[in-house]
C-alpha cells in the first residue's frame, strides 16, 4: 500500500479565514445531506400496517362550533373503519380530528397521531394525540405528512391549511405522490378556490395549468361524501395489501427452491 502524501492532505484543509471556500464546503455539505434524505425517503415497507388519513384544518375553530363537531365525527368514522388519523397535533380542528379518532380507536385497531412544528403560540400537542412527532421546521413536517399518508382531507382553515393543501395538490400534479392518492376538500370555500384557479389558470390566452390539474382535488360538501370516497380507497388498499401478503410466501419458497 502506497504511503499517503502529508503535503497533499494538508492542501485539502480549509481555514475559517477562507470565506469563499468555507461557504462552498457548507453549501455542498447541505446539498449532500438533502440527497441522503431523499435517498432514504425512497424506501418503503413491502406491506403497510395501516391506512393513514391526514386531516388538515384550522387551529382557531372553537369547540362549540358545528364544524368542530363535524370534523370530530368524520375522524371517528374513519377510525372505526380502521384508518389511522393524522393531524398537525394542535388545537382547533386538528384537536377535533384527534379527539374523534382517539374515541373510536380506543380498542387499539387504529391510532390518533400528530405531526407538530415548533411555534411560539402553540406550545403543546393536543391531549388526544397518542403518538406525536416533533419538528423544528415546516419543511420537514410537510415532508413527513407526505411520506406517511395514504389520503388527505382538507377541512376549513387559514393560510397554513392552504399551504398544506396546495403542496399536496402540486405533488400530485407532478406525480411525486401516487396519483391514486385522494385529495379531498370539504366545504364551499374550497369549491370557490378551485373555481378561482380554473378561471385564472386556464386562461386561453396564456394557460398556466392543464384541465387535468383542476380535477386533482375532489371538492365535496359534506363529511358523508368524504367518508364514502375514503371507504372506496381504503377497500382498494386492503385488497392490495392482501395480494402482497399472499405473494410473499411464494417468493420465499422460490428462493428456498433455488438454494
């Protein structure tokens, strides 16, 4: 083995006084970290344990609102079906969803989960979250929502909810999320929003989107309609998981036979 040249190793060192080279190293290191994360998130289990529905919604809606009770009922029904319910883990409609899921999932068949972000005005996860994940940035939090969810339901919310909804819409548009994943928007505010998008983004003089893009979100009026859509997707998911389960022993037998 050839001896290492000490002079060559020394020439690769960078002092903190060399600002341009320091910045270059930092930028390249961050980019490499992102690449590592991207590679890790390509990994998926061969069989998922549960069907997870993420519910995005406002943190400001009070408990005595009819919307709070409707979201609670929606989540309870999804949990009774066997779906895990995922929220941002905060108050308002997030708590409504976690509360409904926790009530129905008391037997252990499904779970109430929260994906939190550090905010100065929301200190604690709501008391109905059974499993909490903590993030320091919205970027990593949104990424976790994407990789852990099989369906998305958007209920009334403000700027943060709109951000989450548009991100999922865009990822479905470019197929970074399986295009079979439902994006369900409940309420007139979202029907109006999608209609606004149609009017401005499908302008024939300079189209900014395709007609198919406008069909990605499913605008519904009631929780019952959303439940029916989720039930259909959940049933298809169960059949797919069943096929994977039955095919696995055959694959192992084939391996043993080759040996």
